[in-house]
C-alpha cells in the first residue's frame, strides 16, 4: 500500500479553462489555444519534477 502513495493528485479546474475540452468538444480557436497552452505547461512541469 505504501508504494501507491502520491501517484494520483486531484485538483479543480475552472470549467472555461479545462484542457480536457480539447479532446471532447468542438472549440473556437481561442479556447483551443488556451487548452493547448495548459497542456504544454502541465507537461513541462512534469518533466521538471523527474
């Protein structure tokens, strides 16, 4: 059980800034750019942690 600690982190995201929308909805270009930059930031922060 101790090996499974800190694998999942939960957080909230404002509805109009949810990057998952990029994969599940038709988006206007401004929203797509916002989602893309959110995902890019997340990936960069994950690579820094390792």
